[in-house]
């Protein structure tokens, strides 16, 4: 009878435990991964709506191009007019005959923002292009503009207030010589100081004007008649609670009086407001686009390098005029998504503390919070990436609250031609900096999302090829990465020695390393790209490649380039691919049931293939839904319950490979396990029931060798040992003969 036949069966408890443990871990990872994927989906949707990237890029590029891409005739360069060579009768055509009508020679050289390389270029650009573009009081046909259209650029964008200048100045070398980085005074000692009695060190780390290190000169300066004319000020931006006051030498320009702005600019130029002590100069203002409900904060930076080069750069930040407009359906939708994202984050935090509390309850022997958390961190469900991501999200949430509830909201005063903050100038560059930091932190969170998704792929063996391949090769690839980094560093230093004084990309270690890496992965950018926002004259490029290097160093470029290509591209990159391929092949082999390195669940070995995603979904989600509707079988057991029962079984007094049904029931009885439960387990997991072939294999493994075979093996081992000893004696004698021959 069937009942009698079942009583005679044996069960492999190892297979049962491994199956339940592996499937339970996958189920837990999948259930937590589902909420995580929902969290990621809502987070991504809300972030995309906050960023409004496409429309923001369009508006930002429109404003930047309005000032950057246009050119003007520079009056301080080009030929003088009239000249003897340009008068009628003084010019010749292609055949050498005189041209009585004169020559059509451009009066001035055409320059733009990116062509600024001297302070003369800077003043010319400010007067002849910047002011002309900023102030717009008439239409293209000459008609006067109405009040609401004054200073509106391209019929859409309009500044909310005038622009401002700010510069940071440096103490002379006689003062900075006591600083850590102050060296110019010591470099020009002795006779050199007679020729160069004054020098200035470089004020580095001026990100958005927040310069630190070295000595900033805050003393007033001015003209011969008034040497206290320009004073250092701390400008209150309205963000005193979340941002320090801006500091420097300020000049505020009006928003609608072009003549007054031109007079102020010419006065600054005549007073030498930008002089040898100026290290950093910035122009900033904010533009509003009502059609897109966007603010654009534009900042023009000019670094007056101590090499004599003026390097211009423009930075734009785009953000919404009002983050929440309840009359806009998209804002309402985004707000709902943000609420769901916060709730999803709370669920993730709840899961973290719930898992920790469960660990504490199941491990009462561990005392103290530190030891408990240390033990909890070793659990399979623990994820350091999750904890870091949750912390970053908390920081982002706080920063978002600071942005939304900014101090300007309650004190913003709007007029037909400008806006101000409680009667004070309104500049939003600090708010733009906070918004930029907010999206940078969200970029870090997105990167952590990617890493967590790779971890989540382990929920299914067919999806986990990538993540397990990375786990397999991580240490080998890390060792090789050290070698790769060392080789890159050597080629970087070599490039600095050969091209450092000619190409900016190799002028310092950081830029040279980036340029070397760019060439390794496919070359640099186009130096003539119209999207560039950084200038600086000759040599300022987005990237370099061999033609650029050969142009400036034709005799030595090959000495660097060809060894780099041979060693790094043909050898190193191919070795990297080989390491990745070998790891991938090893992981694939571990999924072959016939392989000795098989690591999947016993049921997958029994079926001969990994579990498919559909099978996992069907037996996981759908069966769970069916059980919730119809209820579980009377004798059914959950995987975690089976695991808890088996963990109480002894490991010495019980044969886990061949466990009889009676032994299974006797040892499981204290935990509430019955024979009906065991029969349900055997039906649910048929591969754990030992077949006749399995029992024959166990008998063969456990049968000791015969006495004759044992003696033969012992004799063979003794012979091998004698052979090894004899070989060692022969080697010792050979070494002695070699030493005697060399003497």
C-alpha cells in the first residue's frame, strides 16, 4: 500500500535545507525588491518632473547663446583706419594692378566671449556686446518698446533685475610669503627682486567665488585722488540661515538705465578696477521665462590666471519660478509623486528596523546594541548600499525643504520692470547653487539605485549572471586595476614632460590623467564645438588626440602615442576583456547540474536548468494570491518554518543524507512536525526523497576499501615519499657540483 511504501522512504535533509534556505532568501529578496523597484519608479518620475531637463536645457541654451555665441568688432585690435595701405590707389588686386576704389579691409577683429584672453578683450566685450545685449529698449524696426517688454531678449527671456560685478583680490607676495602656498616672494629673491619687486600668488579653489586658502586682500583701493573708493563688502543674499553672506568688491548696475550702466562701466575701466591684484571676476544675473515658468541664473566667470591668461567660463542654472502651483496639473501630479516617494522611503526604513528587531529576537544570546548590529550586518538581508542610500535620501529631503521654503517667498516684491527682496537687490545665484547640489546628490542616489538593482538581480539565477560575474572577478579585477592605474599614471607623467608646456590638457597632473584616459577610451572632444562654455584663447580645448599632439610636437608625439596604444589598448584592454570573459564563463559553468561547481538549488539541479522568471513569478506571486483566497493546505509548511525545524536537528546523531521517515518525525515532533507534514514536504519537494540510485551512491561512498586495497595504497604512498626524498638528494648533489665548477 502507498502508506506502507512511504514509511520505508528516506529523505536527504541537506537538500531540503539548502532548497528551503535558497528559495526563502530569493523570496525575501523579491518581496523587498518589489517595494524597492516601486520606490525607484516613483523617485525617478518625481525627479524627472522636478528637473524639467528638456525645457530647462532649451531655455538655458537660449540665454547662454545670446551672450556667448555672438561676436563684436573689437576696437582695441585690428588695423588702424585710415591707413596708407588702404587709401584709394594704394591697394593691388590678385594680378598686382592698383585698385583705385580702395581696399575692403575689416576695421576691427571680430571677437566673442570665448575669445577673451586679455583684460582689454574683457572691457571691450563688456562695453560693446554685453551691455548692448542686456539693455533692449527698442524693437528691431526702431520702435520704442512698451514697459513690459523692456530688456526682453528673443521675445521671451527677461532679467528680473540688473547685473552685478564681483571680484576677489589677492594680497601681494610680500604678505603671502608666510602662507603655506605663498611662494612667489621666495622665488624672486636676490637680484631677481630688483627686476620684479612685486608679485602675487594664486588664489585657488574659487568655486562660485568662495575662495579659501592663501590671503585675500580686503583693503579698500581706488584712484590716485580717492584710494578708498572701492571697499570690500559682505552682501546679504537673503539666505543668511542656510548660506553665508557673499563677500567681495561689489558693483550693482541698474536694470533699465543703459546710459548710467555705461557710465559706471567706463568709470570702472578708467579707475583700473580690474588690476594686477584681481584674481577672480564674476558677472551674474537672473532671467525669467514666463512661458516655461523658469528662472535662469547666468554667471560669467573670469579667472585672471597668474600666467597672464584670462580664462572665461559661463555657468547656467535653470529652475522653476514656483515649485508648487496648485492651478497646474503637472505640479499637483508631481506633489503626489513626491508624497509617495517619501512614504516609500519610510517603508524602506521600516523594513530595515523590522529586520533588526527580528534578528534580536532570534539571537537573544547577543548582548549590546553594537554587537547586535555587527551580527545583523552579517545577515544575507543586510545591505550597506541600502543604508547609505536611505541616509542620502534623508539629506536630499532636508535640502529640498530648504529650497522650497526659501526666505524669498515671503518678502519678494514685484514691479513692472524688476523684482527685489524686501527693497534689497535680488540675486538667485546662491539658490541656484543649492538646487545644483540637490540634483548632484540625487545623481549619487541614482548611482546607488543602479548598484542595488545589480544586487537585486540575484533574485533569479538567469538574471544574476552579471552580478555574480562581478562578485567572482572583483578581487582579480581590483588587482589588475591597480596595474592599469599605475600604467596610466606613468603615461600621464610622460605626457606632462613632453607636452605639458604646450597643451593645457597635459599642464597639470589631474588634467593630464583625464586626457590620457580619454584617449584610451576613444579620444577627446571637438575644440570647435559650438556648445563650449569655457574659453581662454589658444590651446584651450575640450580634449586631445594624436593629430592635436602631432601638431604641437611633431617630433615627439609618436614617442608617447604608439607605446601607449600598443601597451594600453592592444594588451591591457584585451586582458581586461579576458578577465571578464573568464569570470562569466565560470559563473555559467556553476549553473550546469553536471558540473562539480554547481551552486544553484537542488530542485534546479533535479530539473537540469535554472528557474525561469515566469516560473518564479507563477509559483511566487500567483500561488501566494491563490493561498490568500483559498487558504493553505492543512499540512502545508512555509519554507522559513521548515528551516527553523531543521536547524534544531542534531548534526552528529542523525544521518542528514539518509534520514528515515521515523527519525525525521521523532526529531521534528518537539517542533510540532507530524508525519502528515513530512508527507506534504515529500510531495512538495520530491527531489529530497532518496531514490535507489542515490542510496547505491551513498553505499559506495561510505564502504571502506578492502584490506588488500588499503595495503596497496599505503605501499604506493610510501614509494612516492621515497621517490621525493631521492629527488631532493639528487638536487642537493647537483647544486654542490655547480658551486664547485663555478669556483
